[in-house]
C-alpha cells in the first residue's frame, strides 16, 4: 500500500499544512485553533496552539520561503502568523466580508494570498510596507454563490476559483505595486485586476478542489456529481474533458505530474487519474487497498419491505448494481478526505509524496516511489 505513515491527531481535522522543511505539521481540529506538532524520537509532540479566531478555521497554508502561516475562518477574518523567537505572532487581515472565509492559499511568490468566501467574493491580500499592514482587494460580482476553492497559476498572476454555482473561473490578480511588469505573461498581459479571463460551465452542480498542473498548461477541478474536469490550453478556445466515475464525489485534487492527478473525497480512498500519450484522461485505480463493509441492516424491517413493495423492488434482485448495499472503503481513512497537500518533489515538476487529512481526524502520508504501474505517468 502507498500509505507509509498514518497518525490520528483529533476526532476531526478540517485542514492541514506542513512547515517548509516538513518537520512540523499544522492542522485545525475542527474548532477555532491551529495545533502545531513536531516529530520527536518517533513520537508526535504538540509544540504550539494558535488561538485568535472566534469560529472554525476553514483554511491553512504555510509558506515555503518566508515560513509564515496564513489562516482563514468562518469568523470572516484572516491572520498571518510570524514566528518571532519561540512564539507565533498573529497579524489581523481585515477581509471586509459579510460571510465566512472558506479557503486560503499563498501565491507562488508568496507576495499575495487569496481567500475564497461565502460572500461570493475572492479577497487578494498583499503586504503594504509603507503602512505596515495587510491590504485586501476584492473581486466582487463575479460569482453567483460561495467560492469553495482557489488555485494560483505558476505565473503568480492568474487565479482559478470554483464555486457552488457549478462554475470554474480564472481571474487576473495583477496588482501594480506588487507584481513586476515582466511577470505578466500569456493572456493576462493586458488584463486588469479582477478581470474575468475565462469561465467554464462544465459542471451542473457544486464545484470543488481546483488545481493547476506544474507547468500551468492544464487545469483540473471536481464536481459534486462524481465527475472530474480537465481543461487544456486555457484561453479563448480551451480544450475540456470530463471523466465520470461510479464512486462517491471528490473534494480536492492534486497534480503529481503533468499526466498524473490524485483525487480525494467522500470515498475515503485516494483515486488516481492519468492521461495517455494522446492526452486523454481516465480513472486508473484507487491508491489504497480496499475492503468491503456492508452498510445493509442485518435484518429486514416493515418499513424497508414497504418501500420495496412501493417501488417494485424484489428482496433479492438480479441487478447487483442497484441492490448491493455494500460499498468499498479505504483502509487508511474512515471518513471523507477533505484536504491533500504535496510533500516533496523529485526533479522540478514531479511530486512523489503527499499527505491527506479527513473528518476521521487522521493525517496520512503517501509515497508513490514503489508504485511501478504509475511510474510511466510521473
């Protein structure tokens, strides 16, 4: 099995992030705190508890260069945490939201971060050196519902978002005082802040978990209808594909390479998607071992018998797809996986290790180095 480490830290984990050297783990145990653990003599020890938010923390991201932690919360605020000596010092970022902040992510150059919210708004935050505070610029009146996920393009300008209105959108986040003019590339070269570059109407239901490939040439996001969408050549004439699967919906995705994607969600087991030589994406397999657990009752009831009579379903039907109440579950996670984070790279554009966390309170580390059948896609 690809999972090399599994640890249960809490009853439930909302989100997690790793320090730049991967020696410390930060996560939210489904409350208004961030717990930071470190591995000491093969045992995880709690180092810090960050307490400033008033409601559940919905997003955590730990910058790899500046060693800063940014958090977002249902209390409509965000904090940037700096390690001064042995203490984490918070700086409040006023987002000017009237609904919960739902997700947060640092930009590749870490001079900005984006916050998605339930106010149909995306906040682009940057540090103003002259005034010594964080400023928030808003992208408004573009979404018709909550923004569930954000993802930065490698050029540090384009930002992809997903929303419960079923759409995926790409915006320009160019800010003159932050972004150098030479960094503007591609279709964003003449775009102003907040300009809508592309809107994708591929999903007819809630959309989640958007990510760019390492090169920025491919975009992937998932829908609540058990489908994953891939978009190549993002621009005026994008090439879109969708892959439908019979299992439960996904919540988040991660590119391991240009041709390999991991999806995680309600099936409690990471799913592997890959593109062949022609660029056609398909579902390959589940990453973890699977076991069958029956969710059917041990004995019948008058109510279930009445429903079978009402809908004309026999007690023992011939169609196994509609009458089989057992479903496979992952052996690592026991509840929905809601977060996936890359852990390391092999070369410049390949991720061999990543971690997942879920509503079961577990954090699992996965390694694909010995997965021979996936090596051709890495």
